[in-house]
């Protein structure tokens, strides 16, 4: 006996399309895909699920290309380790409640005890995320951003071992090549880094300066590893087996260099000049949602709002706090930086395109039905409900309509 098709119908919604907004409209989803967007009356029948949006905004599920939140979730206090399995489940609840349906978790391939990064932890995180994703029970689409410390030989060896050999969905793994040595990138002005560690570690400026001097000496001793790793990554990026991110480009020259690497993304450009050059060369640019929310960078770099105004930002990432994604959209609207469709694209279709996920991020027939209902209260955002395409398929129907 054939199973009766079940539809999800969202009525009375304010639907945010790429170039316009439809009020008093309806979205129809079947088997995990958007099948219709219309202002005409849609009548549901058993076993359809009908949701009255009551005028709320209907948006694509948010796509977050960089989150370090798992590290903070697992190690909430000094000496406390909650384990990978619990941390992933705990964190995904907050991720989904923020309207994010696709998240790239930043996994650090480096040895840094202060940041809770090691090869043991990188393997634990990778195993847990891969295993959980394969169960089909996850509340969001968990993916990995492979963050490689440019000068860490152990991190490079581990990365080679853990990168997927085969791509199931046609999307190559996302790799960020990162060199946080003071004097370049995010901390091109080393005094900003000195102030940061003085504040976070309770040091005097003189003590912080000495620590930075020692750190630079240690990093310089590892410089040869940088070129070894970079050569390997360039080869993979050239043939399309990875999607390479250049992290924190600070100058025109660094954007030029990223282009020569066959990087496709300039992540968190720290200056206007670096972002402009990256766009001129055809790279996608990502900025931090917390930067947008605050109106400035926490480390004194370029304002993401300025880059958005000049059309030099293709998408936003939560970086360390999931709720800043939709919060940034509300802030952009409240401060009249851009219109609703443009702001929403920065957290949906923009990042989806950046990482090659062309099946999502748009309110469009045929796209997967990762959707959220949300409202804005001035500069604040509230997520009312979250729907995932996987939950609409016949083997998961009991989950449809679950409140975030």
C-alpha cells in the first residue's frame, strides 16, 4: 500500500526572497524540499502539518561557516572536561535555537593547551561529529571546518590523516590555513595581541610583551613547516579536493598570495584593502557576525559593517557565539545599514554559496526545506520555530514542527 504524502504548510508568513519580501504568503514543503511559495490560499488535509506563522518572517535556515563554540561548551571552567559526545549534543540545542541549521565546527589541528587544542582532541571531535551525523538524528547539519595551524607539523600530519578521501555530496572539505604568529593577520599590530593576553591572563604590559617576544621566537623556529603544509594544500586546492580558506588576510599582498594558493575564500579580512583586493581577485569574503553586532572588531580591525556597505562581504559566521548570526541581521536592519533581503542573504545564501552548498540558503522551489520562523524586536532577534528538511522525510515525520 502506498504511503500518503505528507506536506508541511506554513501559512500567513512574511517570506524573505532574494530580492523582495512577500507578506501574507504560504510555503509548501514536500519530502524535505520547498514545492511552492504562493500568496494563493493553500488548504491542508490529513496527514498534512499546517503551521500558522502569524506574520512572522520565514527565512532559510542559517548557514554558519565558522564556529569555535564546541571548545567553550566542552571546557566551561578550568579543569572541567565534559567530553565530546555530551558537548556536541548540548551545543547543538543552542545552535538550533539560534536558527542555524547548517554549521561548520572549527576543529583545531594544532597543539595549544591554552586553547584546548591537540591531536587527541582533533581526532575525538572529528570522530564524534562524523558518527553523530551518520545517525540521521542530529538536530542540525553538522560539518567540519578543518583549521590548520600553519606551523604545526603534528597538526599537518593529523589533518592529512583525517581529511575525507571521498566526497559524498559533491562538497569538498573546508580547510582554513591559519598563522596566528603576532605581527601578521588578526594581530598585525602586535600591541593589540599584547593588550589581549594582558587582559585575559592578568599580566602587566611588560610581562605580555616578554611573552609575545618568546612566542614569536618559538613560532619562527617552525617556519619551515609552514611552506611544507602550504605546498600540499595548494596541490589539493588546485584539483578541487579541498576548499581552501585564507584566514585573516591583512594586506593587499596577503590577498594576492591567497589567490596564488588557489584559495577560494578570504575569511575575516582585517583591513578594507585586503577585502577589496580579495573581491577583485574573485575570492569570497566572510566576516564575523559579532563584529557586525558590536559595530566594530574586538581587536581593532576593519568594521564588518563598513565592508557590507561597500559590498565587500559575502557572508557572516558566528565565530564563537551562535546567536550573533540572526542578531547581526536585526542590528543591520535597525541601524539601516542594508535592506532585509540583503541582510538575510549574509547568513543564508551568501555563506551557503561560499562553501559550495547550492541546495540550501534560498526561499526557492526545489531547495531543501531548512526553514525558520523569526521575529525582530528593534535590534533584537527571536527565533520562533525551526524546520529541517531531514525531519520532513517519511522516516522522520514525527519530528516535523518541533519547536526550537
